[in-house]
């Protein structure tokens, strides 16, 4: 693994789905490639943006009533958007179609060139194709992330010392 504290290009990033019947029981399960199925060659990956809703905290008798007062509210991991090379005969891509049809909620993982990973739990809520005339065909999909993601920063901090 290269140094996770240095900036690096995105080439070499993989996007995977947790294999059916596998349970994650340790931090190592997130980084080990064995329990994961690579989805396809990635053209573009936009991990879900973690957002925090603002909650108003204003009162009628506030001495500074003309200033908004807010506090952090609900958090969301948003949607992860992925564009891949379309290969209709690929088993992993067929699994995406099956996941949509079955409403499967499972883990997805991006593994970056420096070995760090982000892991989301969610379901495919959008699946499409682009068929350009002079470029390779692609498939795009979005995963609606459910609950708190496991971020690279969190997983690196929890990883056992090497």
C-alpha cells in the first residue's frame, strides 16, 4: 500500500459489491479483496457527499432575533454515482440488474490506489446506459446510501497496526 497521506491520481481505483452470503466481521474485511466482487472497469466514480441538515434554533424572545441560529441536524451519505464500461455478459453487471429487480440492500466499496477504502451500505436506485457513436458504451448507476458510511479516514484509524 502506498502512503495514504500523499495525494494520488485516481487511476487504479476499483468499485466492488460485497459477495452474497458474506458478513463483515472486522476492519480487515473492508480492505481484503476476497469478500468483494469487482463491478467493472470504472470510467468515473463520484462517492456520496456526506451532508448535514441545518435545524433552526430561533426563539421569539431571542435578543438577537434578526440573526439565524442553526444547529446540525440529520446526516446523509447521499448517492454514489458510478460510470462503468458496459459489458452485458459480465456476471457482476448482471448482478446489478438483479439487485435492482430484487431491491437488494448491500455493501459497496471503492478501493483507491493508495489502499484506502470507502464502504457504503445501500441499494441501486438508478441504472442506465449510454451508447455513443464513436466511444465505448457505458453504463451508469447510482447507489442510494443508507445510514453512516465507513470512510477511508475512519477505517485507517481503526486498522490494526502493521
